């Protein structure tokens, strides 16, 4: 998901996506610790996606304060 697609979502939808991706991150870390994870780059992708979500939420928060 790119930034434009994320900006088209409502705040509640973004928060729901954050929760889902954090859960996926937890599952990936568990798989990594047990040696089952084959695609280790997925962890980096998920971490960056969470950062995108949080950045856009913060931008909206700062716009509201102005």
C-alpha cells in the first residue's frame, strides 16, 4: 500500500490497518524465532508499512492543531 492509498482511508480504517499489520508482524517474528520464516524481508516491509500508517496519522493530527 502506498502513501496515496493510505491517505484515501479514514483515520479509523488506518488504525484498523495498523492493528492488523502489527498482528502480522508478531506472527512473522514468531515464525522467525521458530525457524519457519522463509521470506525475512517481509518483516522489513511490514515495519515500513506501519511507519507509513503512523506518519500519515501524525500528519493529520498536526494539520488539525493548526
